[in-house]
């Protein structure tokens, strides 16, 4: 079962956690390659705006041939996505694609039938061949998914990994400082935690709630770099999966005038951008300046004791110190 917060008109998704589930809430150790692939398909639509998404879209769209369309049409993100396309937890695109093209024929047929029913439109001729077990259709699926990743995600993968790693560090700190309630209560503005239930608001409204009871299987939290909406998956085995979008696009940050007088506008803006900890890349995107500029300003802020810097794998994570938080008027 794979659904998203945007896929069911006038609904809110409600995830009910038992005490056993609360003891099995974990954070993904890295990006989920197929969730990022599927959510990037959503970003191909100009309706998802400009900024980083627009720049990425303009670099990718001219390189996509019409041959990709039947495959990408099966991954709408908003709505039902066939489970055999998900390969949950895969960190490597080749392992994910191997798992996808090896899915049992009965599962593929059943899920493509459910997909057609949910979209209320007929399957393409290629999808019909895939449902019928045609080997050529599976080869086309492998080639299209691999090539799409190479075009759209491989050039961004270091940035995706750094963003997810930084978010994991932030969530871990929230858990240490405020416990599970704070962790679950700060995932995303559209996700509300009212123990023992997580509610995910749909863009279309909040009527007709759709309830999921975990029953002790646990919940894996997966940060989504390309996420425009949240995603909920129930794999056949293991924990349920909640994918949530992480912020990384440019934002408007208005530091206090007194802080600007003290630090200068750009440095004050960098400090203000760290109300939520982030990597050098994330801070540069929030502030709208270069990586070199952010590195220079974070060095000065760190030397002044206003921020801390931690290296996490390939990412460098910056966070406010108590002194820095106090200067911003944070609790």
C-alpha cells in the first residue's frame, strides 16, 4: 500500500501508533532512492514553482525523450503508486531497479489493475505488456528508470545525501532535547502529532479521514529532498514508512535590525537561517548566496561561539549554540 497526502480528495491520513510502535520509531540513515525518483517526477510539473525546482526542471526536461513518459506516468506521487515500483529502503539505484524488474508477475498485474482503477484511465500499451509479463516491457522499465536517474538525480545525489544527512542530525537533536513528542511534532507543517496519532493534511481538504493502524510494526521516518508532499507506505514486511519533505529552497529571512547593526546584514541573515540547523549547502540556499560566502560567515560565527559545526559523513552541519540562540531571542 503506497499513498500520499495529496492523493485522496478531501481526506486526511491518520496514522495510529501503539506503545509498541512508539518504541520502534526510527530515522532513515540516508535517502531512499526510489522515493526521491518518484518525488522528482512530481517536480517535473511547472505547477511546483521555480526556485531550486525550476532550475532543476529546466536542466532535466530537455534531456527526457518521449520514451520515458509511459514509465513516469506510473509514478504520479499524488495518489496511488504501484508498490512494485517502490523498492523501499534501497540506497543504490541499480539494486532498486533489480528489485523492481524482478517483482512477481501476479503482483505487477494486480497493482497495475489497481492503478488503472484509481486513475480512472486505461493503461498504456507498454503498461499492458508489462502486466502481461512481457520481457521486453521489463527491459524497457529497467532502461527508463536507470536513465532517468542518471539524468535527473545522479548530478544532484551528493546534495540530496547531504540534505538528508543534515535533517537526520537535526531530528536526532530534537529527539534528545525534547523527546519523541518534539520529534514527531516538528516533521512538517502539514503533519500534526497528537499522541498517539499522526495526521497528514491533504491539499484538497480535511474531510473523510483515512485511518492506518500500525499494530506494533513501527514507523520509519524518511526525509525527502525532492518531496513536495508526504508519502505513506506499508511494505509487506518491516515498519511502515512515512516520507516527509525537508526544507531546502531559498526562503525570505529578515534578521532583527539590531542584529544587522551588530553583525552586518549577510552574517546576521546566515545566523537567522540557522534557527533550523542545516548544511552549508542548505544555508546557502536559504540565504540565496554562494557556498564560499556562507563558509566565510559560518567560520566567523563559529569563532564567536554563536554556532557549532559538525562533520557528518560528506555533510557539514551548522547549528546554533545556546549563545547564538539567545542572541536571536530563541528559547
